C-alpha cells in the first residue's frame, strides 16, 4: 500500500471484514514507480478472510471465482500473479500454483498471457 496508494484506497472503499468480498476483487489504475510512462492495473483479490496463525486460511473456491472473473474481464491482456495465498494466508503453494497454471493455459488460449511474478 505504501508503493501504490490508489490500490490501497480502492480496497478501503470496501467494508472491512465482509465475508461477501471473498471471490471478488477491486482494481486500481496506477503508474509504475520506475517509469511514469508505464501504466498498469492492480487487482486486489479477496481470497482469505483472516490471517493465518499457522493454519491454511486461503479460500481456494474464492480464488477459483476470481480466476473466472479475471478471465472474462481481462481477456487478451497480460497478467502477472504474485505467490498469492502462500504467505499471510498459509495456503498450499503447490495447489495455488497448479490453479494458476490451469488458468494460464485457458487464458493464453484466448490471446492473453500470464506470468508468475516473484518479488524479492
């Protein structure tokens, strides 16, 4: 949120703690911090309800819904995914990666591209 305040502000427009957000997302159009000429969209997907205390709280069905919606809304575009769900949600990285891989095949068949992005 420090780097892309618009994405944070978009999230703040939703009701905190609302379980109905699961499977949905907010979007924010932003400019790159490195190159002001580069614009992109940040999608904040709601795929967990609470932070993990060592258990898996990632909502796999909610993530599946998000992927279906992204496939329709961003058809033909380039998408980058972080290692969603395997940090604060304690999700199973192998399962989540397989979900993204299956999505990527379908998405690329419709003219888009999908990349798994690792932030260092």
